[in-house]
């Protein structure tokens, strides 16, 4: 059995009877057992549940019922997403003391309604305050392209599991770039939808102003299939917007003709590694994006996102810090304590600035369908690496990983990251679109994949 | 407003930690100080941007 199959391939085989959901899940569990010790992607497996669901899928198919577009497709979720029966760790040791979740996240319920099969929960940076995939309690998620490299964070287990052949589909969360960074470092497709599109109910929060959930996959079609299955209003998330389901799959093959695409200039052209420059150039060339567009005050937008993040995360964890600060990952603890000491005036001003910046960015989309921007300034760094060379200067690594993702999620815009298969490592490019036009970003990703410009490269074993 | 690096940040951290009832081990202080300095600088960068008094903040992004 070839494990580098996409979710769509697997569902096709299961529905056509060439395979069964039980066979797929048994092979998946076996593969995880064999390879996860190297990747450190999973923190919990749900084999009994997975096999029971797989049997139900097979029974439905044998009875002539529709099993859904993701029939028999294994998936896993970042461990800040509730899985009934598991404590929702959010990458922390502290949350081990929480009672097991009583219910699944609605996104799990919706994926399972489409036939997908949950196989476990995934490693992540503590409380999602991370871009590296490192974790003091559970160890780092490792990059399948080279085990000594960062998988990216905070959805590091999601990146490692999908790029490492363990599952074809995973859910992550993205507050400042936590889906897009692992997608870039691990060479995957990742979707951060519009703020308010997908329900965040029954997931552990980080920064309420910017939290999003979304999928990572090895093809744009898989990303679209998962996204379509998860859409729909959910009253249990007060941020979820009551909009009709707007499926992206039917439009994937409409092509890219007529789309007005520009490349993000100014801020997004500075501090790029040669790999990031090359990746953006390849995508721009394929899309015929000759013009540059400037997102006004993008650097200040990143600053405002940074400040709001520090303050909201500190507020969320203040009592836990008082009760047991030593139980946190030190890298997270020290930032949270600093965040608790910020003046309220900075936070309120940052939220006012956010309104202004949003209006400026939305104006750009009056004449554009999409903006191309780098996802990360560089490809996957080494685990433990502290600094990086950018524009001839040595700068601290961690705060620079998210400089291109933060100004986008700051105003909730939907983004698809496409992997560009450069040597020796892949690197991602962001396709940024107007609110609620995930379909356009996915259509562009699909076109780039068809042209061979975007591809999730298979890591060496 | 003064730069965070120009004023006695250690004293501020000590006072704020006491006021917030946050335990701060001496060994953590250099990193807390470094983070606070960076975040303060970024906060000031936002604070000094001129915006109309009437502009509504955007705690929730809506379209």
C-alpha cells in the first residue's frame, strides 16, 4: 500500500471497494506505531474509536449508503481541539489535570459526518504560543524532511504527521501563523480561513481576537474537501458567522484566468532568504502577477498583533501563572508574565489600529482578487536554533518566524499556504484573499499544483 | 513616552509582579525583562500612530 496517497485517493478506493476503511485505519495505526517515535507528532491515539468508526463506514457502504466525500480518510487533531474522552492538553503539562472532554469539537463531528476517521491527538507548542514546534514537556515535533529541523509551530504535530506520511489530513489552529508556519516548514498545503468561518467551539483558546482553526494536507483538493466538510454556522462559537455554506471544491477547476493577483511589496520584500524570494517569484510568475501592492503599515500591524497576543494570552493564563508558574514551558511562561505587565492603553490602541488597518487592506481588494506573500522568511531552521542571518545581519530566530503571517491573521483574512518544492527544503507562499473568498485561494492553489509550481514534496524515509 | 530601556525596568517588573501577585523567580527575570522590552517597544510603535478619537476599536473582526 502506498502511504503517500491523498485523502481523495483513499476515499476513492474505499468507496469503490478497492480497499476498506478498516484496512486503511489498521495500516495507518501501524504506520504511526512504526514511525511516530522519530517524528513525535502524536500525543494520544484513539484506535478503538477509529476502528469502530471505520467499521461503520464500511457497513454504510456495503448497505449502499453514501459514506461521504472523506470515506475512510484518517485524520488527527492538534491537542487543543476537544476529543471526547481525552484531556485537552493544549501542549501543556498543567492541562493534564483537566477532566477528559465530554464532547468532540464540532469540526471533528463534521469531518466524521463526511466519513473521515479520527485516529488521535497531535503535539503542539505549549498553549499555542510558539512558532517552532518545540515543547519542553512532550519534546519537539520533528520535521519529516530532516529530523533535526523544526516542524514549525505551534501546530508542529499537525505538520509532522501529514508530511511524515502518518495521516493525509490534520487540523491545526492559527492565531499568528500556527498553521501557515508548519505548512511552510514541512512543505504542506494549509488553510487559515476567514476569522469566524469555522467554529472554534470546544477548542482551548489562545488569543480570542485572532484564533482560527483549519486544515493541513498534502494537496489543495484535500484541503478543499476538509474545508467544505467543516463549514457551517455553529451557535456554540459566538465568533462563528451565520453564513451559508460556500463549497470550494466545485470551483477548483475553474482555472486562474481573469484573476487579478499582485505581489505584496515593501514590508513583505524585506528580510527574505533567497529561498523565500525564489518561491514567491515562481508563484508570481505562474500567476502572471507583475504588479506589487503595499499593505500600508504592515510592520505596525505585526507590532499590534504581537502586543494584543501578549496581553490576551497573559489575561487567559494569569490565574494559572499565580498558582504554578513553574509548571509552564519556560519559553512560554516568561512571555506570559511580561504580557501581564503591559499598559492597557497599548492594547486598546492596538485594537483601534486594527480597525484602521483592516479598512486600508480591504480597499486593496477593490481591484484585486488575491495577494501573494511569503509565508516564512526562511525554510525550516534547526531545532534549538536561536538566530538567523537575514539581509546580512544576524537576528533572533523566534520573533522573526511569523513576521509575514501576523499582519494577515491580524485582520482575519483567509489564506492558503502553498508549498514550493525547492531544494534542499520546501518553503511556503501565502495566497491571501478577501474575507469569505477561501474558494478563490483554494482555486489558485489548485491551479499552481496542476502547473507543478506548488507541490507537497515527499520527504526521504 | 520614554523607551523601556531608559527606565528602571527591573523595579517595574518587581512592582508589577507584586501588584499582580505573580511569582517571579530571580532566574526568570532576564527573559521576562527581554520580552517586556520588546513588547513595550512594539506597543509604543502602535501607540504613537495617529488615529482619530472617534475610531472604533476592533475587538472582533467582522465583515
